[in-house]
């Protein structure tokens, strides 16, 4: 995923399905090429590379 797309998601009221390693996440913040994400399926948080985040096509 690209940084511009993340800013677009964060500044939008609509819900977007974002994934990291096949797990749904929400983006908490971005810092350079990293994003802090929270996993939807538990309380885990992790710093990941933005390039490793993706949206699933329907």
C-alpha cells in the first residue's frame, strides 16, 4: 500500500478493509515508512512497513 492511500483512508468516514498477513487491521498512525496497526481479531498492536499493508479486492 502507498502512503497516499493510507492518508486517504484515514481522512475518510467510510470503512475500508485493510490487511496485514491475511489479518484485518486498523491503522492507528503512520511514521515515515512504518504504520502502527491494531489487529481486529485481538488486542495486539504492531509496527509494520506500509508496503506490507493491502486492501482486498471484492
